[in-house]
C-alpha cells in the first residue's frame, strides 16, 4: 500500500474488527484452489509439449493431443486459469480491506467465479478441437470471446463499486487496480475483435503486437504491482519507502507501456516510425521499473532478515529481481540490433517464462503462501519444509530454464545469421531442450509439493473457519 497518512485515521480498531465481515473468505479460497489446479494442468501440458523436441512425444498421431494444441493449453491455462484466478481471489481479499466496503454483490462474485471457470474450460475445449484464433495469447475461440469480455466487464463493475466510493486519497494499490480494470476490458476487446473482424494486413499485426504486450503490461502488471504495494508493507510491518516513487511507477507504466507492443514486429511492413517509437518506449519502461524496484528494496532496508525468515517475502523479492532482469533483457532485445540475432529463437521463450512464472507466478505463489493458512483457519502450514522445497525447486528450475534457453537462443541466432544448415541448429539445440525438460520437471515437482501441503493444511481445519484476531488486524491494513 502507499504511504498516505490522510486516510489512515479511517483505519481504526472497530473498522478492522468489522473488516472481517467484508470478506467472502470461502470464495477467495475457491479462486486459489482453481488457480493452483489450472497451474498444474498447464505446466503438465507444457511438459508434454516439450517432449516433441526430444523426439519422445508419447501421443504422436492423435489429433486431440497434437503438441501445438497442448502448447496453447499451456499458455492460455497459465494466463487465464492460473494467473487470472489467483488475481481474482486476491482482489476479493484486498479491495474490501482497502476500501472498508464490500464488493458490489456477493451473488455477483459467485456468478463471476463459476462463469470464469466455464470460460477457461470452454477455451481448453475449443483449443483442443482446433478452433484457435491466430492471435498470440488471444487464441480463445471466437464464440468464447464475447462471454469472456462480458465477464471482465462484470469484474470491473464488482470491484470499482467500492473503490469509487472512497473519499479522499486512495492507496496506490487502488490506483493500479482501477487502471487494470479499465485497461483489461479495452485490451481484450482490441485483441479479440479488431484483428478478427475489422482490420487486416500490417495494421492487424500492429494491433496483435499491442495486444500481446498490453495483456502483460496493462492486465498482469498493474494487478501484480498493486498486490506488492499491499502485501509487502504488511509483511515487513513498515510503510513503503517513497510514495512519490510509487506514483512515478504508476504514471510511467500508464504512459509508456501501451506504446511498446510493436517491438514484436520489428523489420515488418509496419511503418518504421512506429517501430522506433516502440523501441524507445520499451527502454523507457525499464527506467520506470527501476524506480519501482528501488522503492521496494529501500523499503526492505533494515528488514533484510525477512528474506530468511519470511517465505512470502522471499517469493516477492525473488520475483522483483527476476522482473528487473527480464525488463533489462527486454530493453536490449527490443532493439533492432538484438532482433537480428534473437528473433524466433529460444531466447524469447526463456524471456517469456521468466516474466510469466518467474515474476508474476512467484508473486502469486508468495501471496497464496501467506494467505492460505488464514483462509482455511489453520494455525500454520502442515509441513513448512514442503513450502521451502516448493520455493527452491521453483527458483532453481526457473533459473536453469532461463539461462538454458537464453544460451540456446544465442547459438540458434548466430547459426542462422551465418546461414548454417537448419539441421545444424537443431543438433546444437537438442541438449538445451533436454535441459529445459529437466528444469521444467523440477518446477512441476515443486508445485506438487505446494499442492500437497495445501491439501493437508486444509484438512486440518474446515474451510472458512476464520483466522485469529492478530492475523485479521494485520491483513486489514
């Protein structure tokens, strides 16, 4: 949360006590359970897809299990199953506490939950039956898109209702959330309908490029950073270092990120002035990210012991380091010089995995590590050591996969530049693809540790039995 003293007087003890009644705890838990389920399914789909690179695909020749279709299940399952569900659960926890008001309607919240699961499952069915659109990250079948867009509008209505009733200054977390609700609806509509029905040719490519990047920058990023501004001060028990820097990060994101997407289509027929603008904006985003990283690490100053003693904080700050790394990498790879080498190589695959799992996935897993025992009313985790295994297997696996694919991408790119036979690049890539499968296995095993710990922790106490008063007070601010 941001450092706003003007509104802190409203956060008195009676309000905190009443704050527990604002939260539909069971619904938050349902969202997290759905998120973790989709995450494991999506990761297994990604592992299945990776086996074709090792020439050991077990289901070759079966159309329903085509590797290309399961790749789409992997990417869409992560984006709309894992990440979207986790964020929706987090919003049901954080927004009522920050506004001291309930969401627009609990019945609406439950309707959105079931509707969203239907959207994700319908997307999976559509992808596996060959109905994908030719839009990266927007492959959802055309008949699913209107329903998904209506769901996103309902989400915006449900959460904007309490936020817009706040009088006086708002926490910067709520700034990010308001922006995310508006941006996500606009971005999804743009990417799902304009290229499909209204715009073609190079213009369609430009819009798809904007959609690819804005889905990350205007949906996942504002929700992710807003979540960090809420949870990090609570866990560290100290305010964010600089409210001013938090606003620089917000307005920098709002101004530069919508302009970056065309860097996916450098050297294309899209006008060069747009390509140059995307390159400059991408570099500017890295400067904006640097201000946010500085803000959070200065907040950590004097509380460095939390990296050792508080596992959610460790997840959060590991994700921050990965975020700085991937944005710095993006600032280089978005230039025309780097694009000559790394375009279409595994470098880009490593970059995208570090963003979606190493950053936002880590933040969401850290958030769930903090909240799940409170949601199920347990005094603590069934096996804290399993959570440690979860963290270390995920972190080491992610680092190995990232460096493995970055190196593989450079080897591929330089061989293609030198006009080496295509088969030579395949032979050179084979050991890297094997390493990717091994590192992916480490990550998946880590998630099974976490899932098993969640189930055993849940079985210790009934869902929705509540949290102790100290946790309730801490979570409400």
